[in-house]
């Protein structure tokens, strides 16, 4: 249509008619929507580029004035500070590079622990909220509404300052079966492998393979005879039983390094620091409330007709949940569940507030302060969170596409 | 037509059945006996309690007063009895309610395997046989979403039959279907009827009622208003409400 109008302006047969229509040749380029939007994009990009350039340039100049050279050489220098908790050997003499590794591993540890606990708790709460039992469903509702609506930082402070720091001093530790709980953390005996423990590990792997074979065999047998085999319990028996028997036979080749009170603190054993416990509790409990809501929404999204059809076929509530409701609910639950996992991982950086030595606290905190290599440190830290997020979403998307495929 | 099929064994007995939704008295003193092999068609205006009544039979709905006995098993608080009854009673819904995440074949073998503990091979063979009977064996590996409404309803019938039920309940099995698909489903139901299945069908397909029903029941306001063999029911309805209802239905 518009071409008709613009053509009329160039009409050669139009003649030299006096009341000439206003010239309708090409519109001014800032009135052409395409060029106009291109122009704005170019302007925006250059502005952005300029802002970034000034920030970086400014920082570089500042660093130079303070005598800090850019680059990643600092990573090999000695850090000179201690870290409260490390999954790999670390001392004050370790390098700044090691502080990155230690922080990274502590971040991954808390993220995995949190995701594990929040998922289990969240699923249980989500199902509980839909329970026919008034008490169970109300209790779950109250949990969800409470923990979802209290700021996470406050919850971390609660567990740390109100619960864990108020525990008794090491000398008055609470003791349960050789473990100790005090305001320095939770201290458990450390297992120490002795000669022959390899055999026990070997037995464990044999049991794992055996269980896998049994589950295949029982599936075959079900197909042929219809008999069902208690795969779960037998496997559990194998996985626990075989290593246990070997353990006994080889004369219990596992020593325990029992923690002992020496002076004002415990020596030996493994200490789970209160910062980790507080952060783990807070992150799990907080995120579980959100996961519960997505699980509930997922289950509600499965139409009532589905449950009715299964019930009419004689399926029990548990089997209906397992074969009909959960598989369909999962398709709805996975995408929001992914974003809860990402939130939990990112929220774990609140660790700084109570001094849990995660990546942000150790590396983007102490290391940055000591070295002043702001750009490198921040870039590395951001890259870590970005990578963790991408890995998580990639995995969840893969899982999601797998269960979506079964639909069609 | 198939009156001779009925034996004397009672498959479904409803005695003084009463049900309330809160204050609302939805079923009022329902009495009904269905013999083995009998085919009952239930009709009546929307909201008259037809669905509620047949859903009480396999305890999808709870009744508050009266007795229900299915295939000799009393329906009471005992969960074992409820399970036993559900194994004897198949149900077909208006909206098919197939499991969308499972193939047609898996829809058919799920309950036989997990409820009846049937070997998978045997369950699959039986499912294929029944899919053959409802004339869609070639769709076995498709998902419900890939089938037409008529095909889906035939799968739903096959799925129920896989549990070898003694009684089949149908709740308006054709009313969600496009007109051209109604016949294929009714044909399957007619075949099932001639094979001697005990059937309770809520339907307004009067042609079907005339062909297969031993008795037609008319419900209104939660009560059985009239009950007769089809010829008498259609040609000589006794109650005013039945006459009004039939005149509305048969106008089309
Ligand atoms: N879950 C329910 N809660 C309250 N009222 C209901 C419920 N289900 C059905 N009803 C009411 O019970 C009456 C009978 O319903 P229904 O048995 O479905 O009728 P029909 O199948 O004959 O159309 C209707 O008035 C309906 O509104
Ligand atoms: Mg109805």
C-alpha cells in the first residue's frame, strides 16, 4: 500500500499540474523507522562503549598511580592469610591462586549442599501442602509463608548469631555419641583408613554393580512372570551388607580420629564450622519454601481427571502420584526449579555477612583487598558465577528436554 | 434386544442411596439393581445427578447413606473392599482422561502391571488384542495427543477393558466428540454389549439406548423418576417430566 503512495510522488505522467502535492521523495533519514532504529542502536552502543572505556581507563589509571600492575601475575604470590575452612590443603604460605581454588570449592560445596537439602525439603513440603490431612497441610503452609517472607540475610543471622553462636564454649560442649556441638561448630570423629580398607571399598563397588544387575534382572523377570522383586531393599542390603561383612572380616580396618579437648579447643576430628551450618540451614530452608510452591503449582497443573482415571483403574494414591502425577508435574516444575537453584547459588554469596569463606568472601574480599587487583579479581569471580549458572541451566535444560520428549 | 443375556447374579446393587454436597441433597433414595450382562442407559437433564450416581459405584464419590454392593462386595470403609471393587469396575469418562505422557500401549498396560501384577509381556499382548478390538492397533506406539477424539475414547475403552472388569461405567462417552466420531465409539460400545458386558451408560444417544439397553432410567433432581424397557420408555413415557425431557431430546 505504502508503495502506491510514494510512487505517486515520482509519477512521470503526473504532468506539471499546478497544485503540486508536497514532494514525497525519500523521507528524511531520521524519519525512516528502520534507519532511525539503527541510528539509536549505534548511539546506544557507542555510549555504552564509552562508559565502559572510561570506567576501565579510569581504574587502570588509578591502579597505575597506586603502583599496581595489571595482569594475573599476583595469582602466584604468597597470600599470607589463613582461611577458616578448606577442602584442599591450604596454609598462609599458599598462593593467591589457591585462595581462588579454596573459595571456589567452598562456594560449590555450599551450593550443592543447599540444592540437595532444599530440593528434598521443598518436594516434601509441596506435597504436604496438598495433603488431605488438615494439620500437615496447614503446617506446610505456615512454613512456606513464614520462610519465604523473611529476608534471607536475616535468616542467616538468625541461625548464626541466635542459634549457633549462643551454644556453649568448647569446654562445655554438648556431646552426642562421640560428636561435639559448641560455638566453634560441630566436631565429629574423622575416619582414618588403615590397611585392608581398600577391600571394603572394593566390596562397596561390587555391591553397586550387583544392585544394578539385580534391577535389570528383576525388570526382565517382571516382564516374563509379572512377579515383582523388592529391588530397593535388596540393593540396600547389598550395598550396606557386603562392605560391612568385609569390614568385620578384615578386622575393622578403619580408625577413628576422635576429637579431644586440648586447652580451649578441640584437636583432631573434623570440624564443621558454624558459618557453614548456619548458611546451609538458612539457604536450604529459605529456598525450600520457594521450591515447595513450584512443586505445588506443578502438581495442581495436572488435571483432576488424570488422578480420577488412575483411581478408577484401581491404582493406589502412591502409585498414582508416582506414575501419573509426578511425571506430568515435573514438566511444569523443572524450569522454575532451575531458577531456584541459580538463586540459591547466587544467594550463597551472602556468606560474607557471617564470614563463611566462600569465593566472594575469600577471593573477591580478602584477596582483592590485599592485592588491589580489582579488575582481575572481579572478572574472575563474575566468570565463576556465570559459568556455574550456565552449567546448571544447561544440565536442567537437558533434563527438561528429556522428560518433555516422552510427551510426544 | 439383548435381554436374554442377563443372568440372575446381581452385579450392582444400590439401596436407598443418598448423597449430599454440603447442604445440597444431590442423590435422593436411589434404588437400583443391575444383573450380570444387563445394559442400563441413564438419561436426564444436566445436573440431575447421573454422573454422581455412577461415580458412587466405584467410590470416586463418597455416599453418606444407603448401601452399595458391587459383584457381591459391599462398599464400606474397608480400603480392601474399595480396591477390590475398583478392579471389577471399569470407567470411561466424557473427556477420555488418557495419560498424555504415556503411549497408547503404556496407557493400557500400566494398571494391569502395577495393580494386577501381570507380566509385562502378557499385559502387552492383551492390550494389543483389545486395541485390535477397538480397531486401532496401529496407533499403539503413538501418544494420546496425536489421536483424534474418537480414537482417544476408543483407547480409553480398551484401557479399561485391560483390567478385565465385570462392569463398565460410561459417563457421557460421546458428548465431547465431533458428530462424525460418535459412531465409531458407539459401534465399539455396541459390540461390547453384544458380548455380554454389564454396562451402565449415562448417554443421550437414544439410538444406542434403543439398540442395546435392557432398561432405560430417567433421573431428575437426584431421583430416579422413571425406569422401563426401551420400547415402553420411548413410546409410552409415564411421567410428565420424562415426556418433557424426551420431547426436548427427540426434537433434534
Ligand atoms: N464436587 C461438587 N461439589 C458440589 N456440587 C457438585 C459437585 N459435583 C456436582 N455437583 C452438583 O451436583 C449436581 C449433580 O451433578 P452431576 O451428577 O454431575 O449431574 P449430571 O451428571 O446429571 O449432569 C449438580 O447440581 C452439580 O452442580
Ligand atoms: Mg454428568
